[in-house]
C-alpha cells in the first residue's frame, strides 16, 4: 500500500472512531484471545465482556448437583468472540468422582448395568465404576445441561460441544492401590463412553500431580488415550504458555489448553 493511501485510510479510521465515540486505537484493536471458565461460584458475578471462548461447568461442585446459573452462563458463553479457531466459543465441563469405597453412603451407586468390564452387581468393581461414570454423565447431560440450553435458547445438542472431565482431588475418589486407581479410571471411561455415544468430544482437565494420584497410568487401549488435555496450575499467562509443552496426562494426548488465575478468575490460554 502506498504512503498516500495509508495516510488516507488512517485518517478515515480516525474520523470513524471520533464519530462513533471510541478512541482510534480501540477501533483497530484485535479481539482478545483469552478464554475463561466459570461455574456455580460465579453465580451473580459480573462476567468478562471480552472473551475468545468460555467453558461452563455443568455441575454444582459435585457430579450429582446442577450449576444453578447454567442457563445464564451458557448464554454468556455463546456470545464469545470466537477469535481462536482451535477453540469452540462455548464449551462445557463435568465434575467427576468415584465413591465406590463409600458406596453405602451414596444413593447413586449403580446396582446393575452391562459394561466393557462385565456386569455391575452393586459391588466396588471395575464394572460398577464404569457404570457409575456412564450414569453421572447421562444425568448431567439429560437433567442439567439439556433444560438449561433450552432455557438459554442455545444449541442443546451434546455433539456440538467439547466436554471436559474435571479430575480433582477435592472430589471423592478411591485410593490406596493400583486397583483403586484403575476403578477411578473406569469411571472416567464410562463418562467418556456416554459423551461419545451422544456425539460429543471429550477432553481431560487436571494437573499432572492430581492425575497421578487419582488415575495413574492409562493403557493405550483405554478410551481416555489420545484425548485433548487442559492443564491447570499456572499463575500467569507466561507460565500458562510455557505449560503447553508439559507432558500430556494420557498416552497419545496433547495439551491444548492451559489455565491460569488472575484476580480470582480462571483464564485460559489456547496452545499452538
């Protein structure tokens, strides 16, 4: 572009900015590439107006509870600018757990079900752990997400979303042996199986330390292998960008998102 033409264009942009009541620098600013994730703790809070994408928690801290602000937050997520092509502007995450060791204290532990690990009979088994995950994902999608999407008047098809499984030590998990970790893995496989059956894409959210404590090693034949990873634990954008090169949680996986916290609000950096 010639110097004279650049001068004319610049002047025109400046004039347009004045007419519209915005600074000339703001009129030319690129849309933000920052993403945010929110859930029930942000109910009633003012959410960022500028965001590239947003990830909304379906549950209210436990897989058996709904986020009471899900509809409002879904509508907000769908108004993201979508400036990061690799990240859908509206995504979701599900709380996860495996209370098999205290199954006598919960009413949602399954007593029947046909699974890749055989039949569930109500015991603390791989089969019932898998069935528990399948049922928790089913309940979260059918009972929590679907009516909220309808109320928000946004896309209610599970196949239109990435569903992140939130794996954290703050929830109830089995522990103490490699068999216990395998049962935890089976729960996540059951959740993954249900989401895939509904056409959705599944990703895994955790830190390397929490994943090792809850799940441990994942065999290549598991349906968790090869999943996109969203890593937590950073405190700045610089750290989050660096964490994109961290090892994946599962074999064949790839770190596609990293989370960092600023001012008490979770922000997310798209890797690559």
